């Protein structure tokens, strides 16, 4: 087999795995077509090179093979669940020229996620740990993340540091409230190697049964305005974890 043939086989395998992974996550066909097009147009001698104003990724295709796996089914039971972790999906800026996190308001996406988290809390009584953009729209008692520009990993760590500061054992099982297209990445992060000081933590994350799949064109971040924008952002974030 020639090198060109090998690289083509690797590319075909990556495209197949990515398509199945994001189909499992219920991304629409238009988003899948967009992602495949970007991958095909970003290939250089077995390397994937994605670069624009907000996204950058450079890595070997061979390293990504097997990384985008089919999504496991969600557990039917919430037995043993100890908390609700809510991860934000964008925000709006009342003053577009002021980018400081203190200027953020939830936006429609996070208002919907807050409502889901509140209903779960009412039904089951699990304590709420909410990224601050969701927390601002919640009507319940919650533990917020810091008011800062944090990624999903940093938000999860902020929730776990609250447990440590109170001398409580880390949760082993939580319900994840997140956008329907974001929740699987949140689950993977919680199940991965999260480190708090010398502690290595793995958490079983269960997606909430009620899911929100909407997008808000008034958000301040382009990636949460449409599934076509978000799938590429998610792909780069997932690829960076490979």
C-alpha cells in the first residue's frame, strides 16, 4: 500500500467515525456536511490543519482515529445521583463594547437550561451547581461558578473545589444539564482525568432526560448561534483531548 493510499484510508475512517459520533449527538445533517467539508479542506499530507480567527488545530489524522466513538446510552436510573451540574451555552452582552464577564446576561440558551435545572431540583432535590451564566436565570438555591470566562473543564473544577473546601467527598454520579449538542463533551470531561490538587477524579455524568437543542442568534459568541458553528468548535475541542 502506498503512503497516499494509507492516508486516504485514515481520512475515510476519521470521516466515518466523526459522522457516527455527531449523528449520535443529534447534530442536524447540515452541521455534519459543514464539518466534513472543513475536514476535507484542511488536510495536508496526513495532517489536519484548521485555523481561523477563533479556532486553531494542527494534528495528525492517525492520532484522532478511535477518538470520536459512538455515544453510550444514557442510564435509565438516577439512583445514587448526588448533584446537578449545569454548564452554560453562551451569553448575551447588554453593552456589546464591554466584554468583561460582569456585563453578561444569560441569554435565551441559558434561560432554557436554567429552567431544566430548576425542574430537576424541584423533582429530585439534588443540589445545584451552575455555571454563573445559568445561575443568573435560576430561581432556586445554587452554588455558582466564579464570575469569570471559564471553559467546561475549569467550571467542573470549580464545582469540585466547593466539595473539597467543605470537606465533603467528591460526587460519583451527577446529572448534567447542558445544551443537547454539548452534553456529551461534558460527560466525557467529567469521566476523564480531572485533577484537583493531588486528587484524580472520575464522575459518572448522566444527561438530563429533558434536552434543549435551540440556538439563539442574539448570543455574543458565534459558536452558540447555530449548529454549524458549534459542531466545528466542538470538534476542535474534542480533537485537542486526543
